[in-house]
C-alpha cells in the first residue's frame, strides 16, 4: 500500500532534511518536502499525519544476542541489586514466586555489588540451597553457580579447565562456584540449552522481537548464532508468513578447540548455513553473514588479554592465540564471510589485527567489512592500524556507563583507565564506527544507549559524573553510527540505514526531536512507531508490552 507520512522532521542519515516521505511496496519512494511528497503519493494513497514527530532510519543494533536477550528478560534481574543481601533476597523471592521451578536463573550481577566479597557457591547456597542457581555476570562472560548447579553440571575437584576458560577453585582445589569464559560457554550454555524446549526458545525470540520493536529497532546483528538460533529464526519465519519484525544478520560462533581441523570445520559449517539462508525466499529477513570469534575475555573478571598486568599483578592470556586464530580468519575471509573478533584487551586487539592483516596478505585486496567488537582498551597505534585496514570499530556505549565502571577501573588501576572506550579516536583516524548494545550484557533499549554515546554519562544513574567526556560523540553522528554505519557494518548500506528513495522502508518515530532537546531527553523520549519494510511492528498507541 502506498502511504504518505507527513508533518514530521525527518533525519535521513544522508545529510538532507525532509518533512514528509512516501512508502510503497516496502520501500521509500519519495523523501522531501510536504507538497512534493503529496504529489508523489498521488490519489488513493493512505496518509499518516505524524503530528510533528521526529523520524529517523530504523535503528540497527549492530551487536546483540536475540535469544539470549529474550531469555534474560525472564531471569531474575540483578543489575541494579545494590549489595549482596539484596541479591540474595531476590533469589529467595524467586523461589517463593516459582516454588516448582527446577532451577533459578539470574542475569546482570555486578562485582561491585558484592561488598568486597568474592563470588562463591556458599554465598548462593545461603540463599537457595535446594536447587541449582545459575547467575550470568553483567558481561555474560562468566556464570556464578551454587553447589547444586555444580553437581548438576558434574563439576568436581578433578574436572579439568576447558581450553580458553577456567573453573574457579578454592584453596583446597574444589570448584568455588565461578565459571569463566569457555567454562561458561562450553559447559553451562549447552547444559541449559538442553534443558530448554523449542517452545521456550520461540517464546524468548518473540519476547526479544517485541521489546526491540518497542525500542525502535528494525535490524539486528546477532553475534553468537548456533543451530538452536537458526532453527528458532526459521520457526519464527514460518509463524509470521515469511517475514520477521526486524531484519537479522547472524554471525556463527566459532568455539576454540585444540584441533585445527575442527576449528576450520566450524568455518565450513558457517559457510554452509550462510549459503542456505542466502538462497532462501526469506533472505531479506534472515542471513548469516559471517563468523564470531571471542579472542579474549573481559576486564571485570581479569580475563581480557592485556599487554601489562592487572592491578593485582595477574595476567590473562588470550582465548585464541595467533597460531590458532590466523588460519581460521584466513579461511573465513577466503570464503567471503565477514569476521567479527571480540577483542577487549589491548593485547587482544593486537592479535585480532594481526589475523586480519594476515588474511589480506593471504587472500589479496578487496572489500571485506571485517569488524572488531568492543575495543574497550586499545593502543593508539592499533586505532590507526584498524582504520587503515578498513576494519569496522563495533562499540557499545552502554558498556561505558559510569554506574558499572567502578570494578572495571579498579582492576586496571592505572593510566589505562584514562583512554577507556576511546570512540572519537576511531572516527578521527577514519574508521567506521558502528554502535550497539550487546544485549543482554547491557540494557537493549536504543535511546539510553545513544544518551551514553553522546554524553558519557550514566543512563542507569544519571546523577553520576561523565566517564571521560572527551570521548563523547556528537548526537547527530551517534544517530548515524546507529543507523547508516550499523548498516555498513553488516553489508546492508545500499538498502538499510537511510531514509532515501529505494531503501527499505524501515524507520522509527520519536515523540520529540533529540537534536533540539537537551541530551537528557533521550532518557524520557518515547518511541511512537516502528515500521519495518513498510509494515508497522510497534505502535505505542496500541501497545501492551510486558
């Protein structure tokens, strides 16, 4: 249906301004002034008066985890638990609320909430002794469990650490309740996946879709796709007549093994799935565009690979060393797959860039669109090296929220905190910056994420001082990084990320213009309408989101 949208301020992400636009057949057909738009719409078109609202291209969350986000929304929420006693009471309340639940799942706990205590199984046993408890850390790179969960997982004093991960142990060598990196990814995640049903996964995905649509998001890059995710997406396509509420681009998670052949076999599997989805009639809505490799861990748990020791004198090696990483990246690059490399520590970004440079030498020059994710600490030399290689800097402003920085800063404890999350350095060097949330490691909402991007202040506790405000982004540029550049990051820049004729009619309508209001308006501004492919997927006037 041809539709004229009028009486609005349109941020096109292309440098032009507009006051009206026309959609037809899932595409923008005209964008410009009101009179010309009305003429382009012609007779018989529907008309939507947006009442002076602000319209921007549909937001693309350039790094998220859809099923995990949907599942996390149903877990015990712990990000705002102020202390250990409050955390424990929330777990007890979950038992009272769901007395028949076979296990208690929680999400988002912060080290800073533990009053200086170490996370141990005994602390969780004190709250829930009679069933397994699994608590994802805020960064989702470790899981804190109680004694019943350790027993359910079969983890004892003799259980070896998986490659690239660690089972926390007490002074006697017994598992202490903390499972780090691949101990979480390769032990806990499969165990909980096996305990879930397809109906559970469908429910999680539907929840993620609904919440993202209400947040103004029309596209997502899912950064840890596996067979269960693909199957859930395909079931959603079948339920929804071949389309989704948002466009999904996936990256297949490659697990580090001690077998080079097995590592390369995973790349082949990703290529196989990519070809199948690209050939599907629903390729407009679901594609697998690349692979994801977690090169190192996170700073909060002291598992990120740093060039210098942490404040306590400890050091962490990478999950993927150069010898194991280079052939996998080269193989994916040769196959035409995008490579997304999680690299938080400054040593990890060194390793990641070495692997990407090796791929260029091995396979020759061309447009690649590879990415490095997070880049929380990175040397100045590597900022320029990244830009020179044409690598996308994929960053998550919400990770720099001052409310969650106390432990991050303490474990580094030196001048490295003075160049934390240096987003403007990437743009100054000429790199493309794509911003995202990495939900569920952080809140999924797009507007608070943009607030942190533009102010370096806290969306969780707005009264806190800004975190290195010299690295704040101009808000107009941040909007482009969340739309135009996010589309570029997943090779969709010719069809998504702009409001322009011929582009997909994906757009978000906000109650007020954030470019003319104080930055704090982003924390209260409302998404009125979200449209994907010309179809309304969220209308605040009719919404009942739980």
